[in-house]
C-alpha cells in the first residue's frame, strides 16, 4: 500500500506517495542528493535563477542515467560472451 511522505528539496516540502518502504528510502536519498546538488550549483552559479539550477540537476541526473544504461548494456554483452565461452569450453571437455 502506498504511503504518503513529505520530502524537503532545497528547503521546500513536497508531498509524494511511496509504493514501498524501499521506494520511500530511495526517494528520501534522491531528495537529499538533489538538495546537495542545488547547494553546489548555488555556490558555483549564484546569479542563476532556481529554475536554471534545477535544469542543471536534471541534465546531470539524466546523463548519469544514460551512462549507467550504456554500462549495463556493455556488461550484459560481456556476460553473454563469457557465457558462450564457458559453454564452448564445456562442450570441448565433453569431446
């Protein structure tokens, strides 16, 4: 059952629903990371408006997600290749 939670991002509360306790924990960690990134962008770009800083955060997070997806795809290919190597090795042992 979903649980209503309140997350603070950059000092502003946001009410959301978390489907599971694990999702709640992940959402709380994510909210803290976003707040931390906004704080860093505040110090690096004090003249920028908050919306621009949120765009910086969104781009950084989206790039990180794309990087992770590519890495997972490469690892999956590597696992498949290693599986084929193991299968070929085991087949050679049978002969």
